[in-house]
């Protein structure tokens, strides 16, 4: 009999616990619905709109990758916001659009618009194109050193430099030129031609260009110093080749070694250093004689 009472008490406790859970869930659901209604009353219903997937610079033609469908509350809906992708794709941005911004029809223009034909859109905001964590850094370089002047914005290049390098060899300072790859897979943000009296020397002979790169702060410091002490050249990379590799510096010795190796020859061997003293001297201390080598 006592066992039956314990079982009944357990069953009642479980039932009461389940009832409490049901009541709590019912209350939470009701409260959630009430808050949603209040929110909807304050901000309005959710509306589908076209948003920018990333920063869109002025003058860019809108593609599928640049836009997406999102939702906003009616209270946050911007005037003349586009609500379908078809109304945006293929149009040209006449103003900078930031990532996540609602795209308004007032910021887009058809390529066939008479205004667009009469007044082409150019000069997009460079700051919108700079990748996060990098800075825009500009150098002056002639066409010959810039892949024949064929480099364009959004290309990727490698930057190599030739610098004088001094080291001590057998107690003497020896200076020779060293060619080294400074940076690989660097994004080109902008290319512009120098004009005016400042375009002199090599810039006149080869066509002076200014090229702006996207570099981190440490790379900016290194490139700023490198252009002052040496000569820079750019190597244009294929669009899909993004990997980098470790490349040792090149000196005159390495260059000649490579040339002679390809020709099946060897560098002339250095004369062996003579071992032992070149001369001897006798030193007398009283009756004792000592022979000392002269180095």
C-alpha cells in the first residue's frame, strides 16, 4: 500500500512538472507574439529590398555578385529603394554605394541613358576599392619597368628591385648589385600618367606612369625605402595565378654561374690560399734564437 502511494505521488509530481512546462511555453509563445506585434506596429512589416553585397564604386556596372535580396522594416525603408534584382543588374552606379546599403533607383543609371552617353561616368572613389587591412601607395615608374605600360587597374603584379649591397670579404668592403623579389601578387588599384615639368629623365624617355598598389603598412615602408635606394620593376601576373614562392636574391656571381652552367662551362676556380708563413725572421734573446713567421 505504501509503495502504491509513492508511485502515485511520483506520477502526480511528473504530471504537475509537465503542466508547468506547458504553461511556461504557452506564456513565452504568447509573450513573443505580443512583442512581435508591438515591433511590427512600431517599425512596420518586413519588406524585401535589394542590398549591396560589397562596396560598389561610382561608375561600376552592377552584376549579380554585387547585389543580393534582404529584408528591412518599413520604418527603415529608404526612399526609392529597389525591390527586385532585375531593376539593378546591368545598370551603372552614378554614386558610391557601401556594403549593405539599400540600393536606390536614384543611384543607378541605364547605360543607354542619353545622360550617360553625353557625360560618361569616371573617376570612381579610390578609397572604396582599397581592401581592408591595406593602404593605397603610389610610385612613379616608366613604361619599360612597368611591363611595357600594359598594367591596368585590378591587375596583380610582382615587384622586384635591384640595390647596391655592401659586405666584408677578406677584410675588405665589397659592393655589388643584388636583384631581389620584394613582393608577390600585389593588387594594382590605379594607373595614371605623369604630366607637367616634373616628368623628366627616364619618365620622359619611356613614358612616365604613376601606379598605385594595395599594400599593408610594413610593405609601404619597405617599398618607400626601396624606391629611394634602388631601381624597381614590375612583373605582370596571370589572372588566376595567386600562389607565391620563395625566390633567393641574385648577385653577379650567381648570374655568371647560371650563364656558364647553361653553356656547359664552370667558373674559373679561385687560386688556393697559400698556407704557412710567407717569410721568417730570427729573433735572438741572449744566447737563445727563435724563428718567428711573418703573417
